């Protein structure tokens, strides 16, 4: 069975071609610039050439391309976008207009002179071309794809809070990292980026979506030193987002999410230690430009372990510590893991199947096995997960 796993991040898109008939260490890999970085580069090229930018395509990851577009507009230059492409910058199209972007239809955009930039998170044609250059076929039995989706928040509502309420909602419904895996038809309407990502899959190969944070954690659990521990803290330090899961196997005790660039190494140490002790509060994470904190007790949802505010925002437990002893292992993954080099927390840098950069892809493969029964045993066996770590 050949499964293409694509983990779309802010800095890179991590691509792994899994073949269940081969040792997983032989899986073909590509670590390439992320789609938003590619788009940002093209926008920057137009800015330097003093040309108009013309955005088309679909909803995709923002960040770098959004910032490049802001720089372009600040330089006094012109930008056009179709409504769907414009939603990459903000779900509220009035906010995009206020940036200075002129919204145009698909019919109008073809006739506009400028640097035409197509926004898309999953370019299977490019992946097949890259594989084909090395004599590798582009037919897959399945696809597992992931990105981070804040969701389409209502106008005026914090996208950070909206994102975190989604995380809390999923854990409250079923406390397991694999609960974040979806078949395309199961994706909530508000996860517009995720829905667009899976819609870019051509052909009829079965497809599974998984959020990048849980994907990295499921990948880290495939490192024997991490997965064999009864309890673990898995911290994914991505290029933009930091997501910490206090776990018993795939079951979640607590979690927090923040922006990696907004956190110092000392703050990461502090927040992570206090999460394990049950002392970290939602408000201090959110008010420091993070997303929030969610607590569960004994691997299941709990209202006693959380202090809910009047508008039901995820929160800490009001500062009431749990008195927990230090956990057996703090596993760190992600391209910004160097932030904890030499940390007093004595982190273990997880290397599932010998490779940190595709931790998310290994997690995506586990999600595929979760949602596609026909390939489950074959995929789990190839990953060495017949006994399913920690379950």
C-alpha cells in the first residue's frame, strides 16, 4: 500500500511516500518550502519590480504570504484578489478590502496585468513532477494530509480563541489524539482551510485529514522511548505554532497552544512545567498572544479540572495545582525544537523511525489507519503499532 502523507506547515511542507511493503525508514521524503512561503516569494518579487499582485486560487495558509502582501501595499503598490483567494488573509472580506486589496471575479482576473500568484496548500501536480524526476510513479492508494486551521471565526471574534475552542470541543467529545482525524465528508463547515485542502486531492484515492499539532504528537509517540512511557509531555515547536500535549498514550490530560515566535525559551519552560502541575491558566496564555489551555482529568473531560468563564472559554483550573510529580519524559519535536536545547527540563528530542522532520507525516499515517479500516492492519504493522502505543 502506497500512501502519500503531506504535512503543510508555515516554513515547510513535509512530504512522505509510505510503502507498507518496505521498511518505513526507506520511505521517500521531501522537505520543501511551504506553499505560503512560495507565494510570499512571488509577492516579494512583484514588490521589488513595482508590479501589481494578482491573487487567485483557493483558501490557503496565510502568515508569510499575508505579511508579504501587507508589505506590498505599504509600498504603495496595487493588489487584486478573487474572493476565495482573499479569504486566505481574513475570512471577513471587508477586512481584506480595508487592507487595500481590490476584490475581483474569476472572469475579471485573467485580464489584469501583474504578477499572478496562485494560492493553494496542496499541489499534487508539483509533487508528482518532483517524484517523477527520480523515476517514482505518482499513483497512490491513499492520501493523508494535514494543516493547521484556525477556522472561520465570526466577524470581530478572536481567531485564536475560535481555534482553541475547536480543540477543546474535539477533546470534550472524544478524548484521544486520533479524534482530530477526519474523513473529508466529516470536516466541520467552519474548518474552511482543511476542507479546501482535501478538495485539492484529485482522483478517487481515500483521503484523511489530521490537524498538524495532533499529527506531530502521534508521530512523536512512535519513538520507542516516548511511546513506551506510561505518561508523557509531547511539545511540538513548529515554525509558527507551539502545541503541548500532556498525555497517557493517545489520551489527553491537558494541553496548551501558543505562537512559537511569541515565546522565549524561559516562557516555554515555565508554561510547560505549570501545565503538568495543573497551574497554567487559559487567560495568561491567551493574553500573551497564545491560544489557550485545556485541562482534562484522568484522561477524560472534566469540568472540575477546568474553570469555565462566563462565555465558556477553555481555561486553567484557577491555579489549584495537582501536586503531580515530574512526568517520565518530555518529548520535543518540530523545526524550532532548538529553543529548548540545554533546557533545565531535560527534554528528549523525539526521532520517530529515525527522523524528526517528518514526525507529522508519521502521525498522519496513524490517522489514516484510524479512519480507513481496509488499510488499518497493514499500515499499523508497517509502523510497528500493532499493539497501538499507550492505548
